[in-house]
C-alpha cells in the first residue's frame, strides 16, 4: 500500500513538474516575447526580463530580439542623374520597437530583412537617380581640394585646374534623404531605422573604361595647357634673348665705331703732324698715299680714263719701264 502511494505521489510530482515546465518561461534582457494562442497573439508583449507564466500546451512563446540589428545589402547597379551606372553597397542598423506590430506583419527576422531589402534598395535607387555622381561621392560640400604644387603655382585665372566641382548637398545629405524616406516606410512594421550608410561605391564595369578615358582626357588637357604655356614662355625668353643680343651688338658696334673713329682721328692727326713739318714731307706723303691707292685701283686688266691734271695721273706720267724708254702720254 505504501509502495502504491509512493508511486502515485511520484507520478503527481512528475506531472506537476511537467506542467510547471510548460507553464513557466523566462525572458532575457536582450529579447521581448509575444504569447500566441492558436497562432494569434494574446495579451500585451512581455518586454521586461524575468520569469513569467503562460497556459500550458495552448499558448506558445515567440521571442523577438530587441537589440540593435544590422542590415547589409548586396551591391546593386543603379544609374545616377548624369547617366553613369555605379555599384552601390549599403548597410543599415535597425531595431524592433513595436513587437506586436512586427509579429503581425513580418513574424520573423528573415521576413524583416527581406522587406528592408525592398524598401532600402528602392529608396537608394530613387536618391541616386536624383543626384549626380559627384554629390554621392563627395562627403561634404565644404571640403577643400588637395591641389598639386605645380598646379597651385600657375598663373591661370581662367583655368580652374585642380578645383573641385561645386556641389549642393554631398554624400551625407544623400544618406539622410534615404534614411528619412525609408524610416517612415519601415515604421509600419514596428521597426525603427537607426542609421544608414554607403559602404562602397564603385563604377560599373561597363562605365569604368569611359570614366578612365575622361580622366585621361582631362589630364591630357592640363598637360597640353602646361605645354602651351611652356612654349609661350620659351618663345618669350627667346625673343628677349634675341632683343638683348641685338641691343648688346648694337651698343658694341657703336662703341667700336666710336673707338675706331677716335683712332682714325688720332692717326690722321699724328700723320698730319708728321708730314706737315716741311714741303718735302708733304710731297712724300702724297706720293706714298698715291702709291697705296694704285694697289687698290689698278689691276692687270684695268683701264683708266684720267684727265691730265688728275693727281693720279701726275705720278703715272713719265714712268720708266725696265726695257723701254720713258712713257710719254700727251
């Protein structure tokens, strides 16, 4: 009899333990719970950590994470306003603020991630399509460009070499636009969108060669402009050199002529003083100068037409040949 009572008591204890096991549940600090009965939520969400009671076998505990969760989308190709296709990789952070609404609309995190893919992807496409590429790449509109030293020292008021294209918003404001638009749409699912950021922006493979060609073309234009300015500067330097050389040569020739004139004047003065000392010296001077002029004037086949009173003729008249009599010219 005692054995039967012990077995019955043990069975009752086991049954009570099983009932307690299926009736009690704990809620951790990182989750919130929705109790469903025959698939429908009953009561309010349990958001505080601790031990709670439910109806056994009928009610089911559905745990929902209340930590900050991450969404990391796949890279997607999309066009910008200036018709350039780029590959955008986006990530976001979110959390569940209304577990009952979240459970009714989405049920689990996989469905939430899928819905975030649709909403965030769509809003990103809309934002990228409304802005040019420079607006999405540049972080802020107040960033100063890093200009090369060789570009900063050029005198080109009309050439904006090395200057950044002016923008109206910048990447941060584009991200804010996506965040604002997407946050309103995910709120109906009991989700709070905390943050959204561009992780990576790359050129599409089909667009990348065109971008490289345009960059090369811009660099080539800058190089050609430098080459043109260099050629102009070289021409100016060469012109200055020729002008300076002509000036130096002109001044040197002027100085040479002045020196030569002074020398000739001094020589003439010396000759005049030397030959004007007597009538014989004057005659000697006339004779030597005339003889020197003969060497210049008369050659082998020279024919002279002279008057009888010419100074050149008086020394030719009466010249004796070696084998002939004196030459008499009437």
